[in-house]
């Protein structure tokens, strides 16, 4: 970790999101989630990212390097952290239009909301409109 004149602890979700969002977007990826476990020693930062072409190992390595460089600029050298950059995985809920776009051609399971809390389940394939 490097040092700067304004070093700080990077243990806040919104702080990490603000720091990394534009660099990830410039590389063609969205940050889907940030989890910070400040109680862990050293603190653990998990960044969940996705893009229209998915997230392969080369992309994970590149994004990890970029994230590490940015985090190192704002953390004290004496304050280590563990960084993990990962994809959302197949079990993540589809909650945004981009999630459905990226899932085209894939099998999905949906639970229909019928107001009773016991909605019917439907299995199908995501297609274009």
C-alpha cells in the first residue's frame, strides 16, 4: 500500500464505491455491490462487478490491479487490507434492465408475485423483446 498526504481508512461501502466506480466504468464494467468487513483483520473489501461480456479471469486481474492502485492512494501503508474482485455469480437476482440484457439466452427461474406471498414459479429462457 502506498501513502499520500491524505491517508484514511477505507472501510465504508459508499467510500469504496465512489473511489472505484468511474475506473470500472471506463473499463466497461459496472460495480454491482461492495461489501466491506471492517471487523476482519486486515479489513476485507469485496467488489462485485459485471459487464456486458461477463467477467473473465483477465478482467478480474485488471480490475483488481486498478482497484488496488486506487485504494493504495488513499490508505496508509501501515494499514493493510484484503481485496477481492468477483462476478455476481449465477444465483444473483435480476433486478435491473442490464441484468436481463446480460442474461439473454440463459435459463432463469422466476417467482410471480401474486400478492399472497405464494407466487407461482416459472422456468424459461431470457430473450429479446
